[in-house]
C-alpha cells in the first residue's frame, strides 16, 4: 500500500466526516471536513502518524462560497508528506474548535485568526489579543475582504499582561522604543533581585498589513513584497513565495534555476550567521571580534551585490526561476571560502577566550522539551537537540541532490546557538561550491503569468532563521486572493521567555541576540 493510500485509509477510519479526499502534487493529501472534526484529524496525524502542525490560517470565501474557511497544514518530516485540511465556517458566526491545549503553536495561530478575521476558537485557554492593539475598533477585522479604512482612537488602556506578585518581586519594562536602530517590541521582566522569574513579550507595534497587500497582485508582482517581509531574509521569503506560486501553477523551475537558488539562499544564510556571531560576541564584551565579524559580513554583502546587483540579494528570483546567471569573472566559491577561513580564525580566537566562554556556557538554556512544546524552528531548535531542517526533510530547489549536513547541538544555551551558526556557515560555503561546480546547463526560468483558480498551494523553505512557509490561493482572474506568510520568528519569539528563566537581567541582550528573531517577519 502506497503512503497516500495508507493515509487515505487511516483518514477514512478516524475522521469519517472528511470528504473530497484527493492526492495533490504527489505528496499532499487534501480534504474538506467540518470544524468539529478537526480535533480528531489532529489526534490522528500528530499522534499515530507522527506529523506536526506546520500552519493554520483563515480565508474569506464569502463572495464565491458564502463561508469563511480555516485551513490546516500538517507535515511529516523525513517521510516528506503533507495533509492539507479545509474547514468551511459559518459566515454569520465563524468558529473553530481550539487545538491549543494539545499544541502550543495552534494557540498562536488561533489568536491570530481571531484578531484578523474575527473567527472564534472555542475552548481556547488564552483568548487575549495577539495582533490586535487596544485602539482597534472591536468590529474591525483587517483581513476580511470587506475591511475598509477606519478611524482609530487610542483609549489608553494598558495591555493585560499577566501579573507576577510576591515579596521582593518588581517589574522592569523595556521598550517598545529602544536605544539604537531597532524595531519596536515591549519586554516586561518580573525580577527577584537580579534573577528573572518571568518575561512577557508584546509585539505587533508595526503591523503592516503585509498579507492584505498581496491581494489582487499578479504572481510576478508579489515577489517584491515577499522580499520585504523581513529585510534580512530576502531570498528565503521570495523563494518560498515563488515555489508556492509554481506549485499552484503546476510548473517546475528549470534545473539550472534550482541550483542557482541554492547559491542565493546559502549566501543569505552565510552573511546573516557571520553577523549574528559577531553580535553575540559583542554582547559578551568582546568588541574586537564583533568588529572583525562585521568586516567579513561587509565583504559578503559586497559579493552579494556582484552576484545580483543588490547587497541584500533582491531581484534574483521570479516565479518560474531566477533572473541572474552565474556571474562571469567572479569566483563566488573562492570568495566565500576565503571569507569563511577568515571567520573561522576569529571564531577560534573568540571561543578560546575564557571570558567569552564564561558568558556563553549555560546562558539562556532552552531545553529540548520546551523547544518541542513551542514548535521552535531553525538554529534555535537545532541548538536544543531538535534534528530538523527543511532542506533535508522536505527537499526543495536542488537540496535533494546536494544532501546538506544538518548541524545539531544539545545543550540549548547561547554557546550552542553560536556553534550551530558557525558550523552552518561552513556548510553554506560547501553547498555554494558544490552547487556552482555541478551547475547544469539550460534556461533560467519559465513564464508564469496567472494562476488557476481553485485549490491552495504552499511551499516550505529553510531560511537562515528556520522554516518559512508561504501559502497562496488564486481568484478566478489568476491574481492572488490570499497569501499567508509564516516567518519562524512567529513561533520562536515566545520560547525566549523560557530561555531567560533564572538568568540575570544583564544576560537578556546576550540571550535575545542568540535567538535574534525578526520583528518585521512577526509583525506582518
């Protein structure tokens, strides 16, 4: 029995209400089911079949179907299959059955759906707003199709943070306005002496309506917006968007484009990891190492410009392929290898310094269990012992042929998060060299002008912060009707609070930088 057949059989037995069950694109099982049947589907997939909830979102389909819809995407790593379930919801009183008590990421997705679509999560243990700020009109849900401009009036009511009391406990509020060039986020520490006993994060001060801005665009016009979801993840988000569009259109990018996409994605991973290590070392007080890492990062940014014409690698990707050729007269692999050798020398001097080691070892420990419970992604997850990487588990571009090595450490502290970045930088250099050495001949792109109306499509990409998901749905004209974006920061931010427990307040900058999550990628 093939895997799709086995999945179909298990689904029919455990969730008899599922209908329109079909295999899509070979590795996806799609179905429609009533919202009351979703918990049974979740128990089947995350329990017996070992899948994980990768995404949950809503769409407003009232114009064509008279309903809202909730969409659930489950995936099984290594086995490389997905189940996509759609639950039509009553347009007058849309509601889903909460999965929050079984899976913490579901709690976040459901709170987001409540704020942006007005879809209630029945049985949710924490119905506080997530995206919504106090001055949003109570009846305004910005991702509904009929949501128009409204006047906002800040009533001055504070956000309902959970209070921590007790003798000697006091609060330290930090932000949302910070010293330096940084996006806004509010951190509220509950402290006993210098020891942190609780920390709550409040984000979404710069909610931009990114997903709304995709609506009505042609596929090619969505790339520039995807590149700007988070400025340091140009390639990761653009590639996830392009691959989702290609899946919807039933088009495969040419082989040469797939290998060049690996080069672009690894160049982005490399310059970010080098910069992050420098910032981590800076927060231990080792300013000289920080300066050298940023010197190397600048060298890589200049290489990026020679490759694509842009320091942040913008403009290199289009739906259906790439716009750039392997640059003539530029030894990209040689430049990368030289930069990594330089980086390795700085890393050796830094990690061999006992003062640096003292600051990193044991600081900001995130346990394996907590990381799993929160659905943490990327280097933060791999530093806590989670062996997961989309490049290997759900191969895309040319990664199936390149067989990337996944770096895993188990201590879960700032040192482990540093070491994962260091080793991944080395692996990026190897992948870039191999991709360029074995680059196949052929065209760079195929044209995609419009998408077929109908079912959704999605793509997963292992960005430098972790797994990125883009989900797309087209309207009857072939334009984008709904785009859902998941940056790994959405799932990683809450885990920072747990890594800080029992640390001292002065270690917050170091812990925060060793996570280094995106405000922009979270505050869509």
